[in-house]
């Protein structure tokens, strides 16, 4: 008898007219690209079957077209999905004929289960699709005890020796989060999770340009069966629920948790026993005082809480898309990293993004990228200096919640803020906060502030969430928008508070081009796993987060060339002199496994020439044309050295441990130096600059790495148990030591001023002014080399170090130490 055919197999490639119709319908649908290679790999190992939450002919056709277009295994076989209406007439006629033949012979309707049609397709590794919930088929499965697709596939898996892979699929049209509670729309219309055909078509035609197909992690059915012993129905019930949960988490990763109204969140925060206990303790039984404190608590909530609206996010998204084209040359980011973030979001744990903070653009670009890549945007911790009208309202509607710079003397405020954080985590909202506190004015990553981090850890310990996933993010720029204002602050000009006036002035941004934005995501850190470490502590976690950010900070063309000019070529250079220095820097950065803009590696000389042209245009470099010389001579405009210093500092952390070792070699009065002296100098410098830089906890390893690298480059040689600096080393170690010189000069200026005011109570503001005056005088007399060492930011850190570590009697000795280091360095 001829093989019985069934209308559950869709055409491998639809006809010309159907193909063009599908193209018009589905061409704008985006697809998750993170698992493309994995799906292609597993399709070679076994049979791939996609699983969807609900039965739908429309979805089957859409997945068939979109996955085929993406050159992925695409579903042809629909388990219990009758495709008769969509098949070519010839195919349909053949199926009807085979049905008639079967009925005549067997006196019953054919079943794709009993005839082995589905099993043969699985054995032939034809990709299929299974709906996990089929309302119309439920009675047939439950009452009539007919075979159910997933249970059948489990039975087949037990009989075959290669694996069947189940891959969850979901299509998302809308980015608007679902709201808690009930309303007339939920009574009159179908549930959002499962629309009727007319509602689905209406949503599709309205939202198809924003539609996104999300692919879940494949489930190896063979392995599951080995782990879960039992009958096919029991195993399939367990797997079905697991897959449904996975699909729901996929949805939540994109549209976020079910949103409670702001009023609900307010009541959850203010009615909590922690708030009530604090109020009663502060009131000490005074009823009128309780009322006043409750009123104050409500006011604090209104001051803090966000009021998220996807409408504002969508409007912002379009505006930012225009801004990136107008003022920037694109965003450099890897799509693969977003797939990994979605993977974490699908697990249901709250994600906390921890980005570096160099610009107000940081939170705009990060949220833009997350939203653009179908990941629910976080609630952002913003300084209350940004709460001014109208931007405060707009930021609040875009997901920002506001925090004061200090909680000192505000016990109730701190308790309300802390409880708000706990509720956000409890409800599963992602959060974004800047661990540096404010924007970095120096260009380097600032030391971490642990206030908000401690609240997050406390919430986890209090059981408000099962785990927290921290994702460090590095955001770098070819040029920062706030460059001019940062230079003013470094020079001691006070920052003006943010206001509407600044927003109006910001239109000037549109008149300039700022190059590219570079965004990198580090490996995630699970708080639950981190807490199991021996040295786990709040302080170590904070340091590990910032070290993770440093490790993924990309080397941009401007930061690359800034290091070369600011170390070996401050006095001027020809291009042929600069290129060998840049090659040495590139070699070093590759040795450090630093991420580098590909153009620097692929076309270094072209990048150098473009960067030099830009710096001349910006009057940071001065070009001197020389008659009779093939190349122009360039020299640094020292008054503009602060701008170049900012970009140098973006990547200074790669050089610092080597810089300490270089200073030790170059400042050593003897011809040779032993390892003990190197360690002593290294520990001295690392302690001195502990307010400036973030170090590894193992100095011995850093010293060993630096010595090995310098030895391999023949900058030093080993003679018995001592190291000797070679002529090549004396010439080249300045590349590292000059980076440290700037800070030694700053601290020397600071301690000289301290030595004069010892015993007198002087305000920090006055100290800073005196330090600037002292620095200007020393630079004019050519006692110090680097104008950018006259920095208010570095002076503040120097003041902190001196107050913490240097006694009044030790100030002069510390000044002499710094001076001797400077005298030992090449002039």
C-alpha cells in the first residue's frame, strides 16, 4: 500500500506567489542572532523540534519563513497543525487521495501517530514544531486519551539513539509591560498571552515592524529522559511545564516583569514593617510625630521613585537614534553580548548593570542599546541633581529614580530609599547604578562607592530575591561631550549645578561630531556564587566590579596616541619618531590582552595620521612646517595638555603596575637593583596612589609580570641576583614612568603646601587654591615638567592621602621622598 500522506507538512519552499506574499508580510521581523551557530550545530547531531506556547497556523508559517530566511533549521512538520488551507492544490489532492485509499482499506481515518508518519519524519531529521498548549485539542488528549505530541516525541526519543532537541520559540510584538490587576479590557477581550486570530492579525499589522522572534536555550530530550525516570506522560508533563516557564521568562526578558502601578509600589514600600518600625522609633510614641513622619516618608517616596512609561522610552529611542546619526559616528558593540544578557534575564533573576561613568550620555546609550536589542530597560539610579524641571519628570518617566549624594542625618530618607530598592528587586526589575558615584572628570575609573551596593547585598541577604546578577559595562568615547567642562573643573573652576539653562545650551552638541561610542559588557557576576568565595566581602565585590570594567575598557585611537605623545614626545616629534613609539605601545597593550579598536591593529599608520590631523585641528598639537624637510614637526600645546591627559587616563590602568616598576628602575641611584628594593618601591608607590588607581590584590604577581616583560624586551638584564637597566631600557622605560611622574608631581606640590600650613586649620578650598598657585609657579620655573599635574582632582586625592597617612612631623620627609623620585627620573 502507498504511504499515507498528511496535511501536517508545509512546503519546503513555497511557490513564487506564496514566497513573495510571505516576504512582504514578514520581512521586517527581527530574530535573536545569539544562538544561530548553536542551532546549526545541534541540527547536525539530532532532530530539532521547536516548541511554542500556543497552537497557531499563522505562527507556524511565520517561523517557517523567518527561520529559513535566517538560514537556520526551519520547521516543516507541524505536530497536530493541519496546514490544508496553505498547501498547493496538487499536494492537497494527493493527500485526499491517500486518505480515501486508507479509509477504504482500514475502515477508519488515518492517524499520523499510528501510521508512523511523525516517527519517520523524526528519524529523517525533519525539523518540526510542537504547540505546548492546544485548547481545541485538549479534550481529545484528556477525555478521549488520544496521543499528545510531546508525550509521543518522548516515546520516540526512548526508542532512538540520537537526541531530539526541543527549542522554545516566542514572538513578541509589543514592548509595553503587562500591568497587574484587572480591568474592563481584560474582561471583554482575550488574555494578552493568547490573542484570538483577529486580535493577532490586528496586532501584527500594527506592530510587525517591532516584532522580534526570541529563541530559547535548546533542551536535550535524551539527557532529560535519562535524568527523569518515569512514563512518557509524566516526563512530558515535567518537560512541558519547564518549557512553558522558559517561554514566559523569554517574554519577561523583553517586556519586563508584570508592572504594578506607582501607587501599588508606594504602598508596598511605605506600609512595610521596616518603615513603620523606623517611624515609631523616631516618634517615641508621639502620635502627632508619627503622622508628621509618615507624611515625610511619603514625600521622600515621591522624591525618589521612578514612574516608568514605555511611551517615553519609545520616544527617547527615536530621538536618540537621530542623535547618534547627527553627532556620533555609530556605536561599537557586539550583538553576541546581548544574547548572553537575555540568557540571564530568562532565568528570572534581577539584573544589575554596573557601567563606567564618563558622561551623561552613558545612561542614554546603555538604555538605548538594551531596548534596541529587545532587553527590558533597567530602573536607573540618578543623582538628585538631575531632578530639575523638566528633565527630572522626563527621566523619571523613562525609568530613573533619584538618590541624594549623602544620607547623612536623613535616617528616614535612607530607610525609604533602602526599602524602595528591596521592592524593585522583589518585583524582578533590572537596576542600573554607577559604582563610581559621579562622572569621572579625570578620564580614569574612579574608586568604587559602596552605598547602593551594600543595599543590594542586604536585600539579597534579606530574601527579597534568590540571586542578583551583576553585569559590569565599559562605555568609552572617541570624544566625550563634556570635555570642556571637565577641563575647567580640573583647573579649579567650580561646576555649575545642572539646570534648564544647561539643557538649552546642550543644543551646541548638535554642531559637533564626537566620533564613535564603544560599549563592552564583562562576564556577569552572580551574587549567590560570589558569596561562596573565601574572600567574599562588600569591598572586594566592589573592587572586582570596577576591575572587570577596567579589563574590558577599549583602547580608542585618541587614547592610544595620547599615551604616546604624553610620555615620550611632549617636547615635539616628527611622524617617523612617533610611529615606533606607537608600535611599542600596541605591542604592550596586546601583551596585556587589552581590547583594541581593530583599525589600530589593521591600519595603525593611517589611524595615527587621522588622529594627528584632528589634534592639530583642535589646536592641541601645533604643526610647524619646515623648509627642506619632508615632514612637518609637531609639538604639544601644553595649555591643551589637560584634554589629551583625559584620554590618556582612559587606558592608564593597563600601564600602572609596569609604571611603578619603571620608576623604581629609573630612580635607583645604583647601577643595579635587587628584587627586594623593587618590591619596596612598588608597595610604596601603590600605597601612595591608592586613592588614584585600582590594583590587583597580588603585587608580587604584578611585579613579576612587569619584570618578565621588560626582560623579554631587553630593557633590563639579570646579573646574578640583581637587575640592571640596559641602554635600551633607559631610553624606553620613560613610556611607563612618565605616566607616574604626573601624579608624583601633583603629590609633591600638595605636600609642599601642607608643609607650610602645618598646625593651621585651613579649609580644603583654600588648600586647593594654594596648591594651584604653587603648581603654576613651579611649572613656570620649569621645576615640574607636566602642566596637567596641576589638577584639582589629583590634589583632592593627595589631601586625602596626606591626612590619612602622613603625620605633621612626617610631611617634610614625605616631600623629600617625592622630590628624590622626581630627581631620579629622566628630565
